[in-house]
């Protein structure tokens, strides 16, 4: 049985997830949520997302998507495609897709679950998270909060509805 694919993302009201390969906000509560949710699991991310982080995250298996066959970093595995990355995780129960925009768009048709931190801002950006189709996704839970940096946010969990096919 293939692993459950979970998208994990922080997005602004206007869909922005990044600007100049960085987060356009400071939200420590979201970083703590990301760490708690992904600890002990595999993370699949694009090379630009990895570069923005700068290192593999402790306690997580890091698989970086890159078309460059010579790309390598200590503590990381490289995959040329999302299919290859998921195949590397065939024994896992859950795998997290951690961006960026192109990877989210590709994984959206295959994901089972989405953990979305909805940031109450409308920043300028150059990377976006696609909207979730209400006919495909249903919200399971939502917790609102106010960041120590003064930003309102909500952490929402969405699940693919059973009657909608997952594409492979």
C-alpha cells in the first residue's frame, strides 16, 4: 500500500507562499506546527525549497526533487520526479510534501490530506499555493491563533473526499 501523501504549507489569504525564495512573514507557531507534524517522517521538497531551508531538517528524511543528476547534499536523497520520490518512501505510512509551488501543483492531484496554515495577510509574492476545490476537499478541523509576531492565523486540516479519485 502506498504511503499517505500529505501536503503541508503556510499560505496567505491571497495564496502567496513565498517571495524571493523566502517566507514573506515570521510565524514561529507555524514552524513549531511543521516540526511537530513532520518529525519522524519523510519530507519531499523541490530543490529551491531545500535551498531556502539550507540543510536537511533533523529527525526527518529529506528527499529533494532535482532534474540535475549530479545534485547531492549530505543528509539528503535526490529524486528526479515526484513518482520516484514517493517510490523511495514505499515502506512509510505517511509522507509530507513541503513545496514549493510546482511540487504542490503536481502533488495536489495525488494527495490524501492537506495541513494548511492560513495566514491572515495579503503579501506580495512570486510563489502560490493552488486553491483547494471544495468538491474534492473537506475541512476536518480548524484551530485559530494569534502569533507572537502579531499575525492572526488558522491551522486547518483537509481531507480528500472518498468519492474523488486520486490520480497517479
